[in-house]
């Protein structure tokens, strides 16, 4: 692995995107920042992180020729790798809130942002960004946020946590490259937050409805059994799962 450590940057994902615009970096190039001034989350949201307390990391994974229609499997393996790594540190009740937030029970501890590099309708590589709350103790106006340290009372060595995550990313990307898609999808669905339980959803026009999560499609759409007893599918831009 090739690791780049930065003191401060606007966004580790943006940094790697700029590198990729010129030439694809080495496989498993890792960028770590002590502070991000403009960390990015899903759907254009900002990622808040106290300087020096958390992991803000982006990893470049070479995936030459990977089929574009299978790109959600990248999100699945990253989510699974981080969950498996966190289990080693005794983080309780780990689940994945669709599409790829990592929760402990109902509290969010990690956000993931994946940006794929596509050429000629094939994925050439993936920039895997994640922000993991490690030792932060206070979260302003974020009642659903927590950290590894808040959950266990332990102060963690961030390098050890990162090493464990990178180890599991390698393992799960090997599964992906071996095209063990059904195995990946099955494990991902087994960890889905609120699967098989009545839940409330909000649409883009702020309407709410009830339904039961059944899983995801191969392309990552959420499958929901709705009140009219029909299974409907939704993409990330269409619906939000409420807590």
C-alpha cells in the first residue's frame, strides 16, 4: 500500500480525484488527513469531524474493466469490510443503514462516499472515502452521531483501527474481484438496518409512508414491501429511511 498522510485538506476524495484526472494512482493508494475543511458525504452533505480525533480517509482501488451495472457491490463490500473491522474492536450492534452508513444500534459512527472512475461504460477504479468517528466525544446538533470511544469508553489508536479496516478492505475486494456477488449481497442484507421490521420512509416531496425493508436489488435500490402489499424499489434520490 502507498499511504499519503496530510495535515489538512479540503477533502481526501477530492484530492484523489485530482490525482486520477492525470493518471490512475497505484492500487490501494491511501490518503489520510488529520483535518478536512470540506469533507463530503452522500447527496452533497458535509461530513463533520473534530481535528485529530477521527479517521478521514480515501482509498483508491483499481478495478479495471469492472461492469458498471455491478457498481453497488463496491458499496456493499466497503460497508462489510468496515463492519467486520469494527467488530474486532468490540463495537456493539453494528448494522448498515442503506445505502452505506455504519451504525451501532441507531447511532451513526461512519459515513462512506464512493466515487467511481468510469471510462467506456466500465469502472476503471473506485475512490472509497470514509469518515469514522473514533475518539470524538461531542457532536454539535447531531443527536444520532456517536463514536467508537463514546460507545465503549476506550481511547483508540487510530493507526490500529485504520490498519484493521485496510486489511478487511483487501479481503472483501478479493471477494468482489472473484465475482462472489450472491455471497456479498446476502451478507450485506443480513446487516441491513431495520430489515424485516416496519419502518417509516420519507419521499422527496416530504410525504411519509410505512413499509418493511426486504433487501436491495443488484443495482442497490431498496426493496420495500408497502402498505398496499406491493414490493416497490427506490433509489437513493427517491426515499429516505427515517429512524
